[in-house]
C-alpha cells in the first residue's frame, strides 16, 4: 500500500486514547495532590513543608519541558513519550512509598521530570500524524483531558486522603501509567518517524533549567519571607540573561532562533499563555469566593466549577472543528475572547450583587471564550515553524504557557491570600462579631473585584496577541510521512 495512506478510524482512536491517557497522567497530578496536602503533612509530621509537594513537581516539570521537545526532534516523539511515562511511573511508586516529607519531595521532583514532557509530546505526535487543517478538531480531546483533571483531581485527592489513604493518589498512577506505556508501545509503534539531526546544546539546556526552575521556585512561595522570594528571583534573572547570551553564541542553540523569531509562533504562544493563565487562575481562586462569601461547602464549590470547565471544552470543540473550514480561522477565537473579556468586566463591576447562578453563567462564558483560543494557538504554532523544529516549538509553547500560568496564579493568589485566611470568619459568626464577619465578606468581595480586573486584562492581552498573529494558510499534510501499510 502507499505510504501516505490514511490511518483507519480504529487505529486513530487507539492512538488518541494512548495520547490522552499520557496527558491525563501529567494533568491529573497537578491537581489531585492539592486537596490532600493537609492530610499528607500531618501524617508525615511536617505540615509546614507540605506545599513543597506541589512546588517540587512544578519546578521539575517546567525545567524538562523544552528538553523533551528537543530530544523528540532528535529521537522521535514516541520514544521520548515512553521515557517520560517510565520515569513518571517510577516517581509515582517512590512517592507512595516515601516515609517522610524530604523523600516525598524528592520523589515528586522525579515524577515531575517524567510528567513534564507528556503534554507537549502528545501534541507533537498528533502534529506528526494529522495535518494542521485537520488538527484543530483533535485538540478538543486534549481540552477534555484538562477539564477532566481539573474536576476529578481535587475530588479524587480529597476522597483518597480522607476516606482511604493518601498514598493511593500515587498508586493509582501505576495502572494508568502502565496502560499508557502499553499504548505507546503498540498503538503508537506504527506512527511515522520524524527524526532530524540536531546537536543538543547542553550548556543552553542547563542555563534554561536553572532560570526557569528558580523562577518557578520564586513564584510558588506565596506568603514566604520576601528574602526567600527575591533571592531565587534575582538568580533567575541572571540565568535568563546568560541563556539569552547563549542563544546568540551557540552554533545550534537549545531553542532554535527560527522559532523565537517567528512572529506567528511568538504571538500564538503568548496568546495561549495569557488566556490559559486566566482560566487556571480562576479555577484556583474561585473556591475561596464560593466558600468564603457564598458559604458553599468544599463539595459544593467543586460542583460549581464544573460548568466553567465544561465551557472550555465546548469552546475548544466549536473552534477546533471549524478551523479547517474557515479561511479566517481566527474569527471564532477572537469573538470568544471578546465575550470572555466582557464577562470578566461584568464580574468585576457587579460581582457582589450577582446570584450564584448568574456568577456561574458568567464564569462559563469566560471559560468558553478561553476554550475557543486554545486549539487555534496550538495549531498555529505548529503550522508556522519548520517541521524539523516541531518538537522544540511545541515544547516552547507549553513552556511559555506554564510560566504564564505560574505568574498569573501567583498574582491572583497574592490578591486573595489575606482574605482566603478569613474564610472561617466570613462563614461563621460564632467566633467573631457580626461586624467582623461583614468586614471579612466586604474584604473578600473587594479582593475579587481586583481579581476580575486582572482576568479582564489577561484576556485582553490574549486577544491582542491573537489579533497580531498572521493567519498563515494551514498545511494540508502532516509533519511526517504516513506509515506504510503491510
């Protein structure tokens, strides 16, 4: 048979199932631990250090994301996906067996080194298989994975920690990881191989790892003494400067200059960073408002977030499926971001007067708008760069999104941190005067007024970069040749 024969639907389904499962491993482990932190900290006797369970994974995952992209260009996406899954499985087992907080933190870092590349690798493999014109509709499956992890992660984490044992949070990754590894070794085996000769710039990789790791470390220490934040931040700036120097001086820089200089890829990545950062930031801080001002329980707060998560998938589905049929394929995303920004401005203006259902409806509109942008930004990055740099470009896009999410979440967390500590005073008047409870409610409302102003600014920035992005014609062929039929 011809080498460009398309895959059958059953084969494509198995490929997508394997890739979505690999992405779920990484996405789920960024959310499932959060609700279990107090339980883990108390059992291991070091509650104060429990945030490092999240920080270690975040820092490690951020550091290795560009490295996986570069190695995928050299050795192929499937091989690197299997490596990432294997490291993730070993790290998960080490987490479950950790007897103290120090070893658990180290095991989480190992787990992050495996999980950090799974998302960008899955997107790179789809780019090898499906042309940019077709690719938008497949991005909706990935959006569904993120929504599933955002909803199921906190619920499963709380369930395991409070009713069973916190180690199940990590043990559950073993069967999921082995299943993902099986798919990578079977369903993905016949995928086309796209390998290119590259030199790996080890010095550049090390400088980027130090710069991004120190930045992630600084951003993750909300509420810590200012010196412990400024120190890593200053060192991060130093290593960013050294990395910029290395990009200009290296024979083949770690991140290809053609990717960094590509205006389409740059605008698409920045649009994705601001939009996704706004969405992730809202999903992190809204439970504080639901529980602190509206008096919902933790379970009720989780349920109130579900329409917001679903809105993202609906937006991504409509935008992604229309991408291959519209000459001006940016239009749905631009309209969606305008709608999202308008919803955020209404929330900033009338938040305290809104009913719960009105609040949920506006949040869903905002998330719908963000969803319309996500497949557009991903596909446009991959469509614009040279095929030989596809893995690096996809990883850089994911890296920029992670940094954007960290910055925005840190800012929103700082805005609500003080009032988040007053949730009990706002919900219960037993230990406080009625005036004190009212003051706590007013303070929380004022903080979230600022939160939605920041969200509106981020969505405006996402729209600005999307408008600036050129609409290049979408390629009709995938990044690599179709696999030959036996």
